[in-house]
C-alpha cells in the first residue's frame, strides 16, 4: 500500500561560496497540479527546471515553492531611472501650474512605477552556472522531502480509509443478513401490501399481479448490494495500488453514496433504513478523506 497525500511541507538549507539559501515547499489539496513559484530577481531561469522536476514526481496538489537567497543576492544594486523620474517631474510640474496641485513628496516619487530599479550585481557565466547547479541539487532534496511528507500523510490517510472501508463492509454484511430480507418476512409484507391494494381499489387479477410484482421490485435491494460488494472489492484494489488513485477513488466514493441512497429509498423496514443511514454516514466521512489523496 503506497497512498500519497496532497498535503505536506518541506524546507532545505544550502550554501555555495558566499551565498546561502532556503528552499521551502508547501502542498495542499487541488483537483489538478498547480504550482506557485517565487524566485529572487536574477534566477528566473530556474523556473523551467523546477517545473520539470516537480512534474516528474507529483500529479495533483497545489504546491507553493519559495526560494530565499542571502549573500550574493545582497549585492543587489538600487538605481534611479533618471529619464523616468524627469518625465514624472515634468507631468507633476504641469499639474502644479495648471491645477495648483501640491508638490510631489520624495517617497511618492520613489514609489512610482519604473523610478527605482533593482539590479543584481553581475556574475560570470561560470559563477552563475555553479550557483544554479547547487540550487537545483538542493531543490531536488526539497522535492524528496516533500514527497516523503506527503507519503507519511498518505500512510495515515490509508489507515483511516481502510478502517472506514471495513465499517462499510460490516454494514453491507448486516444488510445482506437483515431479517426483513428473509423470504418469510418478504412474503408476509407483500401479503399485507396486496391486501391493502385490494381494500383501496378493485383490481382485476392481472392488474393485481402487476402491482404485486412492482412492489417486489421496489423492495428488492439485491442489485444495490451486489454493486456495493463490487465497489468494496474495487476500493481494496485501489488501496494496494502504487499509482495515483485520488480521482478514481473520488469517483468510487460517489458510486458508494449512490448505492446507499438507493438502499435507503427502497428499504421498507426500519432496521434496513438504519443500516442505510449508517452507510451514508461512513461513506460521507470516507469521501472527505479521499479528497486529500493524490
């Protein structure tokens, strides 16, 4: 059994010469694979490599990756774009002359788009390649850590879902053996219902036979029980799979719920209705857990 959850967290520290960094990864539920990536200025070239590395390992989940870099990143230089600044000043002076607007404050000018430019001190191609390589090696450790965290959570999930599936199977067995499904009980119930039909409406023998057959069909839950048994077998197979099973199990949980609903609607005995309601409760709980499976 190797179920992987979509929930996990990992952090990896690394360093190379005068640079140090921290990779962080956080993963939560998602119907598809979704990546949110934050890289420092000057390291945008790593995005493709990061996405490729993650795509090889994870199929579902909303993953947030953050890289914090110290050292060489502190050599980032702040420059003032004089051309842009003078354009803003010209517009500001025009507004002052025309409208009598208040003079621009320095903090307001610096906050305007394009006035302040941050540039990272240039590195040689060799330096950049070495740093990129070290960062990606460290990132691969992060991916492994996130995978292990998701598998650990998945192991816990598998235990919960297995217990819930066992409870569903016990309720299925109880429904199969329910006394209301015994031939004598069904015969007595049908006899009472037919007597009520005769009392309510005058029916000829053919119509009476048709109504009796319809009553029997509506009360027969064997088909639902057969499908429940098949779903239980399928769920056990999925739990043993080493492939991502989240979508399949989510669909299967819906099918479980469909059979439980039908069983409740067909049940003509309070004890069978109670079993159906217990089934619905456990299936709903299982569906909540299944939402977190990759």
